[in-house]
C-alpha cells in the first residue's frame, strides 16, 4: 500500500521527490520540527505541541506561526491518517521550513511544511521491558542559546551522537551542554532519581523543551513526587537510583545500565502508568 505525505496542503507519494534544490531546510537546516503521537484517533497533547511550535517559529523569526495552532495540527494529522488508511494510532513528524530564496540571508520569512505519518500498533505508551544501556557522548557538546530549547533542523550533534551510540552498541547516548552538564539524550529529555528526588536539566541548561518532559513534570507535581529542574553533573549517574528518558512518541523509557552501574525502574513504571491514564 502506498504511503503519502502532506506537503503544503497537497498529498504526494512518500517516495516522490518534492523538495527543490533551493529548499532552505535542505541547504541550511533553516527550519524546525515536531514529532507527535496519535492514539485512538486523538492527537495527544496537541495544545502543548502547538505552543512549542509557535514559540520556535517566533524565535526563528518565521512568519505564519499564529496559524500553527492546535486546530491546524489536529486537522492535518487527521487528513493524513485517513489518506494513508491508518486506523487510529500513528506517529507524525511535522517539518516547518523557511520558504524564501537567498543565501544565508533569506529573501523573506514565509514558511512551508511537510507532514509525515507512520502507523503504530498500540494506542498506549508501553514502558520498555528491557532497560536501556547508555553512555555519555562528550565529543561535541550542545550550545546554550535562545534556540536551544526548540527542535530545529540543525541536527548534526544528534547524528554524531547516534553514530557514537551505534559504534559502542548502546541503546541511547546522553549529551552534555557546553559547560559539561547533563543536557538531554539523542531523542529524549533525561530524568535522574537520586536520594528519592527526581532531577531533570533545567531549560536554562539548553535542553529541548520536550512536550513529554512538561507532562512528566506535571504528573510528578500532581502526585506529589519531589521533582527539581537543575544543573546536573554527569557524575550523578554513578550514584543515582534510576535514570529514564522521555519523548512524545515513546513516552517513558527506563535505563538499566551505565558502565557497571545498574538502575531500578520503580518511578519510571509508576509515571508510565499515570501517563497512560491521560490517553483519551
């Protein structure tokens, strides 16, 4: 069965060439993206995705951010779901790019978009049965600046960390910021349970302002779990009781090992149960 993408309000076969050589997202990484999950035909946390998308477009001085609201996300993902005959559960990636010609300096700030969707088997976020094996990638660090909190198309840091992960046969790699503190992982935000308190890097540490990160912070507060946004030394990984990572597609994934250190998953398991209770 052919899969389709939605490119600026038109459907194209997923393997059809639609990007021009002049596309700024391709040439300069001049864009940003959202990854989202649909469960039982309902786009999860659509309002939070729309808020972050608009904030990111605004930070990149892109026009049209006010149009990228919750209604737009729900409408376009539903259209693509139907076109691809996907039954209720899917993961989506929405890429926004600056559509202007020009070299580094764009001629204008109008935008275009590309929406991709793939089916998922399960409506719920499934906690991984086997814990992840991780290490810290420190060959390249992440800068802390005004666009660090957004998922921009400048992803070479994550590509290089992915190659490190593959080379060392890891399940995930943690990334440090320019000051040497914990920032995030390749595809997720990171949480550390230490002396019965949950810690996660503060947004001022340069991590992506993940939608699932926000949901986990809210869940912890709802259920009165002590949670702290902080500057975190990677040394804490040697002493922590638990480590888990979060993103909008996978939910919560627990880490089993870092070097010779082994972790529990009690907090991750409890939060995963509470997360699934939010699914409509």
